[in-house]
């Protein structure tokens, strides 16, 4: 009687099991496969790959999927800019359309012009400083100057100069990371175009503003009275500009006695528009 070699038997069993497993995997991949539109991978390749979240999605892959599956706007990749949007439109078979080029804007001109209420020696963070009795600066609405926005920007477009955040528009990609980092909401996005802007958010009355900051809006109304387009008004003791009326004549910049209104690149819809603020770019 011939006895089978146990080693050979084990090899045969393993080979049979491996073959069976392979057949099962092939069948499973065929009948249980989940179809993914190839355009998702193509769009993902077009995106900047920064995964900055500026588009409103968790990352580039999620944004690519949202474009194809949910019809999300194709121009939300700020680091990629218009070139990326045009490439995505070509993949989607859509026409290339006009879209706003957004950049960050700091609505404060305080910094060294702003007084100090107390010496702060805690964590060097705007969020941490703001949590201590409302912050060390005399103005409770202005830039704290510790650079949370600077740390959040992956493109080195922000810096602190004379105690206030400054945006380098050549480096800014409009990713909006800085807007989420500022505890006082001073950084907003606005389209690029020459326009005047009010660099103050202090809602206190004139006398209190003067004590807090040398360059704060005192709600004197001179800009309101002199605007030929009636595009400026006072809201919560701060001058605001209605860009649907503003023609960029610059009269307000010239007439403001506190030099609160500056020329800033932006567009017809701005952070200085009244309400609703959630709709302002």
C-alpha cells in the first residue's frame, strides 16, 4: 500500500485553496465592483493637491467627487486658480465661465496705533489672548497681532507688521485658511479690483474709539456727507460702503479725517457691505 507524502499533500491542499480563493476574488471583483466615474480621478489630478479645505470639502479627492457627483462649482480650488477651473470645465464638458478671483483682506489698521489695556504674557496666540478678559488690546474689535492667521497660511502670504496682519496679494491664493483662524473675524475674502475700504470694525462710540485707537472710525459721517454716489452709510458706529453704488471715485479716502478709509484691492462685493454678512465675499 502506497502512503502519500504529507508534505506533498499539504502543498496540493494549499494550491487548491489558493486557486479557489483566486476564483472567488475574481468573481467578487466582477459582480461586487463599485463603479467610479473616471472623471473623478482626472479632476483630482488637476487640483493643486494642497488639501487646504478652502473649497469647503475635506480634501482634493472629496472636492473632485463632489464636482462629478453633486455638481459642485468648478472654481473652488483657490491654489489652482483659473487654470485649474478651466481644466476641470474641459473634463466636465462645460464652458469656461467668468469667476471671481478672491484674496484675503484685513479690515483693521490698528496695530501700533492701538492702545494696550494690560501686558499679556500667556500663550502667543490670538485665540488664547482673546480668551483673557477679551484680549490685551484697547480695541476689542481689532487685530491682536499674535499671528494665528500667519501660522494658518500655507503659502506664506501673511505677516505681522507694526502689530497688525498684512496680506501679500501676490502670494495669497484665496484658500480662506486665515479667515477661519482669526478669532475676531477680521479676515474676509473679496474679489480683486481697485476700491476703497474701511479698515476698522470698532463698534464703540467716537470718544471710546479715540481712546482705544489712533486710526479708528469715529462715525463722524464726513465720508457719508461727501460721497457723490451716496454709497457710504454708518452701521453700528462704523462707516460701511455699499459697493453696488460705489464708483471708486476715492472721495471718501480723501475726506476721512482719521484716515480710516484706504485704497485696497477688492471688488464690487466686499467685506464692507452691510447685511447679510454671511453672503459677503
